[in-house]
């Protein structure tokens, strides 16, 4: 069984723009590219799991364009690899494609190095006649300005008024997948799971597949990040137990760091005195901002918790 057949995120990845679960305004933008038969160099910016890579691949498929994906968190961090792979693909003409251009998708481009981004900026210009580049990122401020300015930017933000409709569509999609895979489920649990991770559809689908080995999706799937673990953290912060605080960081790194800091923020009012709460808010805000820039999220999270531990007076 291949990876695409085993992983639900690949097995059930939408193949067309219409199948993608996105606000109509975003789908309209991509549909216009298809209707024109042309695609510009683009920067797709938005939270993880929202569908940036999926819609980029669907766009190429509907255009009939040959495309090549480079992962910015993996091989995309190595200058020679990007140079060779991009050049080999972009410099040749496709004999089978009906599209005007080939497309290189740089996934998670915000995790590439500065030197790689400079190379990609030059590649955008060098291969302009034959190839287009689509960059996806979570944090567009990590993309250098010379590269940013050469791309049409599409923001994958979801407005509050669109959230119920988008969530409802994904609820129907995940129900269909679970029924196809013969997995029992509690509809109320699915709703809570979607609301918990919104709009990270990849996370929801991965969690469902991971938990489905038991044959049923029940409330146990919601316990991966519980209030108990936050309470344990607060206890260790109060006792200035650094080894246990560090262990908590390691054990919870599969969660979004910004979500972890938000959970800490929500728990602090009952744990620290008034002046300390104000200090803690400033600390959390500082490290939340730094999430977009740091190379090591574990160190950044641990630094935030350590500063709270040292600077705040616990009740």
C-alpha cells in the first residue's frame, strides 16, 4: 500500500478547486486563474492545514500543468538541492502538458533559509518564460521582500461570518470519510473536534485516522490536550520545577505552540496575583510574536514558561 493510499489526508485530498473547503471568495480567485488558463507567481499565506497546498495542486491539475513540489521544511532547506531540482524541472519544456507553464510549488516556504529564498527569487525571474512558482507559508513575514514582491498574495483567512458554513461543510466531509472507512463516530464529538482545531482540517483528519484504529471516534479523541496537563504545568511553574516544565514542553510539542501559550494564558488568572498577571500577559505576547521567526519552537516555548516561572508570583 502506497503512502497516498494509507494516509487519509492524501487519499481524500480534493482534486478540484470546487471540492476544496474554502470561502467562496478564495475559490473564486483560483477559478478565475483556471478560466484564463494562466497562473501568476503566487504566495499563499494562512494557518496550517487550511488547504493552501491542496488548492495549489488542484489548480495545477485543472490547468493541465506539470508541477513539482519542494518541501521547505525538508529538502527545501538545502541550497544545492533546491538549485538542482528547480533548475532541472523548470528549464525543460513539457511535451504532454496542455498548460502554458510548468509550476513549482514550494511548500512551507517560510521554513526555507534566507539563501534559499534569494535563490528562488532569482529562479522566478530566470525561468519566467517556462515556469511559475507557488509558495505556501504560515507566516508571510518570514518571506524576504524581494521574493514577496514578485508574487500575487492570496490570504487564506476565514472571516467569522464564514466559519459556521465552512465548519459545516467539513463536518459533512469527515462524516463521509468515516463512513467510507467503516468507522463509527459520535456526531457531537466530531463537531467539538472540528471547533477545537478549526481551521486545521489536516489536523482533524490525522487525529481521526490515528484514533480510528479502535474502530470508533468517541470522547477519548478530545483528551490529547486536557486541562489536567495545564494544571500540572501551573503546579510545576509555581514550584519552580524546571525539569518538569521542560518535560511538559517536550510532551506537548505536537500541539501548535500558539495554542499552548493560549491555554497557559487562560489558566493564569486563577494562578497568579494581579500585578503578575499583567507581567505574564506581556511575556506571552512577546513569545507569541516570536513564534513566526524562531528556528526552534521547543526552546521558544520553554523560554516563555521559564520567564513566567521566574517573574510571576503564584498564589
